[in-house]
C-alpha cells in the first residue's frame, strides 16, 4: 500500500485568508500541531522544531495567500516528507484538508495513528481560530 493517501478535512468558521495566515505561520505550529511540533525556533533562516520524530526542519512550500500550506518535514537523517495541506473556501467558512501519505515501511496502524493525530491537530486549529 505504498504511496496511498488519506485526506483528513474539517470545516473552520473563519475566512480562508484568516485560517491560512494563522496555520501557515510556522511560529504558531506548537499551539495547534502537536503531532509535529512541541516548540519551534528560527535558526539561520530555517524553522527547527522538536517533534515526536526528533529534531526536524519544517519548510512551507506553497503559496499561503492562495491557501496552499504544503510543507516539507526534513528528518534528522535527511529524509524529506512532503505534506499536502490546503485551506479551501466553503461558502462563508473554510475547509482545511491535510493529506496523510502512506510511506514505505508504514503499517496500516501507523497510517491510522497519523490520521488520528492530524484530525486532533485540525480540531485544535479550529478551536483556536473559533475561540472569539
């Protein structure tokens, strides 16, 4: 099942521009993306975070103003994991969609855990943005 994907989505009662501005700012990752970041710092122009996978670099690669929050996670061994993440207009609100990629060596249980972690992260993101 290598390279299979699972997309996790959620509605957020905020404009796509507001969601993309917040979620696409690496400094905000520790607040909502526990599956990726427990603390983040800018070192030499690179965003470095302490994650459950070790110390990793996070590189946003998309056009945030267009709602493309795709990002690469660079692991300590140099492996790069590309994560498609989009903010889409859904009427007056936003739909966020994060695609979990089943990479070589991952079991179905690993993918299930990743998908559950992403769903929890998106729930936290919504709670933060909808709090006021």
